[in-house]
């Protein structure tokens, strides 16, 4: 007879889990006790449940396995809800274990009692409460299957604290085989024919290709067919940005030059992307419900393909498997017209990385200068995490990604992701430089995970765009209510001194010519570091200044 908590840990181990993130709670003390006796599972103790959840999401991106987080009941679960939402929006597999009140007190309004199946029902792929310890290992195996099959996403498992102490005569559950769907040869030959007939085909590549196998298959297929590749939002690293077939990053508010260029495509092949509103620039390209050009969409979930827009062909299968299968039908040569199309798109994408504007302003450093310095200094295999905010527009436009340089960022738009993701990335890839770009608002949401970095030996470099404002919202205020500022101004601490109190290196950058040296010093220190950039608020985004926005609005 074994304790259910120990059976749970052994089942996680069989599913390849070697690290979990948590904020400890009394509602799952038995699991914490069991983990202390299983040193092969690294337990990362975080300072807030949102940080634990975001770390699990970043770890999932880097390992290809579901991220795992444990939080306590009630408030702990609510704090972790942001990660559940991000996992759903970003199609990232996540298993969130939540403590629950004792079974005999359920439905009695007990202390911190929550009905998790109702609360998370609209976000999670599955939410389940385990009442019988005998079923725990099988339900965990099912949770891993659900999180990874079809459209990947979050699963929430509630664990009544008394159930975890039950003794059961069971063995850990083995992983369940994931379904593998592949396209028929008729479909592949049909796709190849459509490509041959197109003058300006375009691949839009998305997050389900964000693994070594997927990226290799994407680059190989693009090269043999000579098809340019644009990437879905927050996935600019799927193809080296210097590759002649790289056609740009379809991020939020993509520059008009890029939108106009890719809009000329006469065939869109969407592989591993749901073609959501951000990637498609508000459902304008490819348009929904009726695109202006034929669309082929490849996604492993039939409920997604063709759900909101007409597609000429929907292929329900693994994206990498599709690309490898299509590779067999490659032409002997690439038409010159298509090669010219690819050169045109790449020239547009490459041109967006060139900037001749000011490096400093009267009110601080233009954040573009810090990003350009980082691009020159960082190694080609650096991992870069990006929080949500206007500063990210500069990172996405000016920083080179792909070819080993990784982008980790939430397409959900969740603030607070950047710092926890950087901590998790540094733990998972201690041999690589990890740099987080985050705004002053986002840093003060989850920057306390710097303490987790110190405690665990992670060494991320955290770059704060300190402009004293919730910049994205201020930008929208200036568009709609120019010169009327409401609720967006921030009073910030001295970030370098704050970093030093944690035990990290703190560096202040007040002029653009200090940026490169700051990055070099931070990376050379081989310890956690915070670089605070006194950032110009006037240069509020990569697209416009406040003065320009007011002029347009007037």
C-alpha cells in the first residue's frame, strides 16, 4: 500500500517531469513531503503563484513537455489563473495541480473552498477533482494526454488534501500514447500542385513548430519549395531572421510596409498557427470569414481548422509531420518569379530592422538604442524573454531571432510573464545567456521572482524600460483622448538599488552610449542582474511619439 501523494510523484516522473514550480500550501502538504523524498524532481519555490505558472509555461516551451505547477487552494489557485489563461491563448501544455479542502467538507462553504471545475471550465481543456485515490494515477495520465493532444493547453487537477494521505494498492500510470495524424499522399500532392500554380505563395508559421524538429522541417520545406515564411505573433525565432526566405514577424500592429507586402500573397499556407486576430492584424490577412486568397491551414485539431474563416483546404495533423510529408513533393527547381517574390518580402522584413532615428531624447533613452546594443552584444544562442508592453515592439522589430536565438513571449498579452520566464529559462539552459525585456509596470508585477533566481542559482539579465508609465495604455489614451492622462503614471523605485537588496547586480543606464557596456558587464558577472534603462516616454512606441499621436488625433 502506498500513499497517494507518492503515487502522484512517481506518475509525474514516468511522464518525464524533472522540475515543478510551486508556492507551498497546507492543502497539498503530502505532495511537498513526498517531493522532499524524491530528489530527482527539482522543486522551484516561487514567490507568487502567477510566477510559478509563468515559469511552468516557459519550461514547457523549452522542453516540449507540459509544464507543471502546484498551488494551494482558493487564493493560490486564483493567483495562478493568469497562467491558465495564457496557456489556453498560447496553446501551451500546462498541468496545474491545486489543493482542495477535505472531501467531507466539500460543498459546505469551507475555508478557501472553490469549485475548480466551474471556475476554470471556460479556460482549461479539462478540470477535474480527484475524489478517489485509486483513480489518481490514471487521471494524471489522462491529464497529460489532454494537455498535449489536439490543440495543446491547460489542465487543472484539484487534489483534496485528505485524499493525498490515502493508502492505495496501485502502481504509477504510464504515459498514454498521443494520437498521430498524417496527411494522405493525395492531400500532399494536391498541396504541391496548388503551390506550383501560385505566383506568390506564403507560409505563415506558428507556435506548434516551436521545437527543433518543427523548425528544421520548416526551414527545409521553405528552401526546397522556395516559399517565403512569415511568423505568427511572438514566434519570430522559427526561422533565422537573416535567412533569405524570412518574410517578417506578424506581431501586434505590424508595420504597414510589412502588412502591404505579405498581403500580396496569392496562396497562404498556415502551419501550426490558429490565425488569431493578432497574427492576422484584426482578421484582415488572411481575412475572416472570407479571405482574399486561398488558404491552406494545418493544425492538429479539427475544431479549429476552418472554424472562423473559409479555408480551401484544412489539414488536421501534426504540423512538422505535414512539412516532412510535403517535402517529398518538392519541385526540381524554384521558379524565378517566386524567387523574386521571396527577395522582395525579405528586403521589406530586413529593412524594418534598420533605424536611423535619435538614440536619446530630452526625457531619456529611446529604447530602440538599448535593443540595438543588446542585439550586437548578445550571443547567437541567447534566450530572450519579452513581457507585454510597448517596449516589446522595439525588441520584436530590431532584435535578430532564430538560428539558435530564442524568443519566449506570451501571445496572450499577459503582463508579468517576462521575469518568471527568464528565471525558468536560465534554470533549464544554464549554459546560455538569458535576457528579459520588461517594462516598469510588468516588472513590479512579478519582479519579486528575482528572489527565486538568487535562491536557485539562475542568472537572468533583466532589462527594465523605466519610463514611469503604463506605456501601452498611455499610447491608446493619446490616440483617443490626447493630452488627457488618466491612471497611467507610475512612481517607481530605484531599480538598481532594489536589485542589489536582492543580491543581484544593479546597473543604471541614463544615456544610450552606456547600454552596450551595461549588457557586457551584466553578462560577464555570471549572476542575476538588473539593467534599468531610463527610457523616453515621448518615444512611446516603435511606431510613433506622443507628439505625433497628439497631432494625428487633433
